[in-house]
C-alpha cells in the first residue's frame, strides 16, 4: 500500500500549549525526569537502561560489512576475514569489529519494505507500524517516553549530528513535542549555552531572580500555563548549563581521540560515549553520505574504516565500563545495497535482504541470526522486518510490547507492528 | 445588460443604500459583542473587564505597527483623556505608515510558514495591505499573475517556493494542494489524498484530488523573481482509494464545487501565446486551471473561502480562531460562535473584502479590548469563549522590533534575522501558539546581540536610566519603555531595593539586570 506522507491528522495533533500547560508544572517540580506514564516508567527507570542508536543515513552495503559473499557473482573485490567467534566472517573493511564480534548480535535476515530515501528514514526509525492515520514516534522519542530522562538532569533524547542543531520535535510524532530530540550540531552545545564572561554569576542569578519575580506578579491574576512553559524552557537551559563539562574538549584524552578517530564520525561517537556516561537515556549518532550509487568500492574503502574504528571503540569502552549490559547498541541504515553492481560500479538500494548489528542490554552476544542465500540476493531464513526489530529492542529494554501500549488521546496504539514479534534468538 | 438602459443618475440612486452601509458599520462591533456576551451567559462564564489604557495601547501597537510603543508614544496616550482616544489610536495606526508592513509580516508568516522569503514578495504584501487592496484580490493575485505584470510579480512566490525541488525529491504537489486547502479554504485535506479521510467524514478523496487537479501541471520558472508556469491540462486526473481500488476521474474542482470541463485541444493548439524557451516565458494557455483556481477560490460565493478569511483575521487579533484549529473546518468541528462566523462572513462580503474595515471593526469590539486579567474569583476562562483576552505569541519579527524600541536602538534586519533564527518554528509548522523554546531562552540569556543592547550607549535606555537620580523616575521610565505601563508601588519598591543593594559603580550592571528581567519576562514576550 502506498503510504501517505501527509497523513498527520490534526485531530491527533497535541496542542503545544496543551502539553506545555498541563505538564510544565509537573516537569518544573520533578525536573526533566517527570516524563512518562507514572507506574510503568517508575519501574522501568529504576533499571537505568540506555540506548545508543547509530544511524547510517542512506544504505550501508551488507556485502562489504556484515554479510560478505566473497568469490560470488555479486561479491565485489573485498575479502572476508575471521572474527573472534569461530566460523563467523565479516568483510575485511571491518577489522576492528571482527575483533569484538563476541560482543555483537548480528541479524543477517533483515527484509524491509521501502527503497526510497524520502520515506526510508522515517519508516525505519518509526518502526513502520500499520497505518493508523497518526504519525508514530521515532525510536528515540519512544524510548524517551517509556524510560524517561533518569537522574542525569539532561534531556532523555540527544542526537549528535553533522550540521546544525536545535530541538527537533518532529521526531516525536503523536507523543507531542516534549519527546523530541535535542540535536547537538557537530556535537557542539546548543548555541548560546555558555554564559559570556562579561556576565558574572552573581548578576546572572540576580537577573533571573528578578525575572521570576516579574513572572509571578504577571501571572498571579492570569492564565498561568504559558508562563509555566516559559519557566520550563529557562529551567532546561539552566540544567544544561550545569553540565558544561560535557562540552569541554579538554576533558577528552588524546588517546581516546585517536582510538575513535579524529574524523567527524569519530568525534561524534566519542561525544556519544560521554553523553551515555553522563546518563542520557537515548543517544543517536548520525553519519551522512552513505549512498554509493557510483564508484561504490572506493567509497566503501573510505567510509567503512571510519565506522569500524569508532563503532568498535565505543563497544569496547561500554564493555570496559560495565555499561554494555544496560546499554542497547543498534547500528543500522535505511536499507542495504543491491547485490547487483550497476554500470557506474555502484550498488543501489536493496531493502530485500540486508543486515543490522546490535549489542548489549538484554541481547545474546556473539550470535548471528538468519542468513541470506549464496549470492546475497534474498533472505534464506525467516525474514525480519523493522517491526520485528522494534519488538526486539523494546523487549531488550524490558518493555513488553504485548503488555504495554500507547494512549493517543483515547486511541490505544501498539508500540510496534502488531503482526510481528520479537526475534527470540536475539534475546538473552 | 439591462442596467445599460437606465440613466446614470438612477444608478446612483439605486446604489445609495449600499453607500450608506459604512455609516451603519459603527454598529457592527457591538453586534459582534452581542454574540460573545450571549454565549458567555449561556456558559455562565463571567467577562473580564476592558483592558486598561496601557494594556490596550501595547496591544494595538503590536497588532497594527508590529512593535510596542516608544516611551513618548506611551506617555502621550496615557495622558490623553478624550473619550474617543481608543478609536482615534486604532484609526491612526491602521491608516499609519507601519500598518502595511505589520500586516505583511503577519500574513507572510501565516502563508509561507517559514519556507522562505523574497524581497518582492514582501514588497507585494506590504504594498497590498498599505493600499488596502481587497483581500479577495490579493488571494487572486497570489494564485495567478498576469504575464509581465510588475505589480503582482512578487505574489508568485507563494506557489513558486512550493514548486521548488528539494534535493532529489520530486516537486511536492501534494503539499502544495494541502497548503492551498488549509490556508485559503480552512480545510486540511492532507489525509484525504489516498482515501476518504478516516475521521472527518466531510473530507473526501475526491476533494483533495479535485483541488490537486488545479495545481498538478504548474511548475517553477527559475527567473528572478521566480515565476509559475503551467503545462497544458489535456485530460482529467485518475485516482483510486487505497482501500477500494476503484478508479475514479476528476477535473479541477473545489471541494463541493462544480468540476471544470477539460477542453480537448489538439497538441500544439493549447496556447494563446506559446512558451518562449529563449526568454523562459511560460506562455499563455487557452485553458489554465491555475487561473481558474485564482478566480474560483476567492469568490464571494465560495463560503469556505470567506469563512476561512474572516476566521484567520479574527485569529490574528484574538489569538484563537472561531473555527479552531484554523485548518480544520468541518461539520463536526463547528465554530465556537457559528452565527458570529456567518455574520462576519456576510459583513466582509458586503464590505468588498476591505481588510482595513475588518481590522478597525474587530479592534473596536469589547472582545478585542478586554483585559487578559481573569475576572475576580475565577481561576480560568475557556479560550473559546473569548471572555478574557488571550495571550498571543509575538512573532520573532515583532519581538525584534519591540526589543529595539524598548532599549532605544534602531530595529535592523540583522537583529530581526537573529530573532527569527532563535524563535521561529521549523518550516511548515504554523506559528500559532506560544511556544517557549530552549533556543529562545538561551538567546535571551546569553546572545551577544541582547547583551550588547544592555550596555550604556548615548541615548539608549540604560544611558537614560543612568542619568535619572530619582528611583521612582527610574522605575517609571523602565516600565514605560519595556511594558508600556507605569509600575505598581510594589514594583517601584523592588527597583529601589535592587538599586540600593549595590554600590554606585555597579549601577550600569544593576540597571542592565533590571532591564533584562523585564525583557525576559512573560509580560514582554507575549501580546496580552
């Protein structure tokens, strides 16, 4: 069925004023942790689960990464190398990941629906549920909703991305803007976060005291929702300022910089580790430029080593810090790439058979799930769609998709595609 | 035709009652208020008293000059005891030099939703509102411009911007269709593209597809200013619901309107003036669905258009549509005051879509002039009753201009651009609600543009305050400059206390703290 990209019924659109009005009070009192449905969230939050979501924008070729088919018709020029799990081979473009294969959970039987970019990003990140005429949240917003912000004093969903930053509320879909992503453009703090030296802390405190006094006087005989929402925005700014050390580059060792790589993706993955260490619930890192319709193999030789280096480094660091057992790591793209090599020595979009790699929290380590046929054109075992993966991830985080559902106004909505189920072989 | 045979003087006589109408218009504001008062009574909701002169002053300046008043303007109005002072101020501002630009900004934000901007588009809107061209004419010109017409060329931007290709994506004709429906008919048909709307029975797939057929052959002509071209429409569009899969056909048609016939021209015979690839001139079609849209949509008989128009102007001044959300007009989402909506629609037609008349009329109502203070003994007032003035979002443009005026600086495009960056919504997201954001707060807290305005410079607010020895005078100047009102005794006491706490050398900084605290306060940040 063709999807309707415009289907965003305003009947279900949460009014900004509504959510700010009804929740700002609670948030102001409870800090940023006040996000989620009470009982469930309380229970879940105590487990302190976290997520690292690595988004490879475009398509990563499964044949040059997780599912190599050397010496076959579509195999391409790269070899396969052994990994820390006997019998499991990865492409030679991922030597560092091969060494930590024992920590990874690989699904080689992913088969999804859409091969166009315009729809792909949102479809995959929203889990492609059945069309209910509402816009589903991205996984980051969903996790922000179910797990909350924890005690970090930081927003639950932070997105490290190239380019510009800001608060991206469209990720949240029907959950409403507060579950959106705080995007750190190029891993940098939000613009204007740092108090200029010309303004002393005393004066800053004094002027904010006077601001609050003015607001109290103003709102004493008026509707108070907007004033509360405004206070909340100032409080969020204040909370973030307290965590300035996160953005202090001098706190990062040269050794770590070298291990992660001094390229953009490496810097962003290192930032992600610091955010996870600081307790952020959901960290997304995006890498752009994975669309190798032409000159694919040279592009791979450039792209994959950067991914390999920083992805292996962060898995190792999370393991060393004892964080991997409570942090779910996912790396995926919009689709895989065609086995057939086109006339421009490129590979096109291939959702039919590709791979996704995961690690950590609640997952079996060192396993490979499913396989493709000999030439990699199709899935040879049970195919898993993105809906199966959403079920799996929720379960790994301790959120039973059979037990919990969203409530959008009065409308009950399943967390993930109701015709699909978790991938049992992946769950510990 | 018959009229041709009547002598001219008789025509004048026949037309006379129509000419009398503007005289009766004095009654229209009170008629509007009757609807509001009646409904409030039914709901048992007490009305807020009229706003103080200061609250009213700030409101009309923001609405019709796009900024708060200067200290001098505030002092002059607050000293005026003429019983007609409010009406006089309304007329002065609406007939004044800043009105065109203030309205253009408001309409630009509503129509372009931060998709982009173009100087000729701004110029077109500003001139149109300043010259008070009828609203139906403005909409007609936005949807179609005669070839080589300098006066309306900028109006093409509304469609041209939406006909741009973004990256590798094809032109978003569906988005364009949805926007025309939302912005000019008050109907968001977006969800009826692939099937009848699932929740709104009134919105049919045929409505979306019929509207789509007006625009599907338009394209961007990349000139400066950008123009809109149109390929010949030679057949009806086919579509099928994703549920029933039954194939249907439609020519261009407004929702619930009459479908246009698609004439059958021989290939090569579709143009009156063929396109000229050299000059990039798109040519003139014999059958132009775009031109037809520009005629049919803003017709007085198109009730969707007229209702949507008055509803959006009402929203502009009252902070909430009679139909709300603005783009969800359908039978199960009726207006809060249905008779009022029809009354306004009739009146707007009768006054030939005269926007200044409508603005002056609405601004004269008690509904507009009511205080945002709740009536005593009441904790809340339902927004849709309009019994207490609503707080309204200041556009980044209004905020930038007001900050500059308050702090004694000249407003500048550079400053406005910074405010837009910090306070505007994402593209395609209407700026209809108050939306305090992290980026906005951080901008007010730390941006150098704000902090530098708080440094004393000859003639600016801090400088003026520094020169005032008397604390009460400092407080008065401070409150008049930022909040367009005099301070309460309590507020004077706070100013005095703060100034006393620190040594004289700290005085510029203490004054900056005081000024900033009001600048960052909710009272400054909204139109209340």
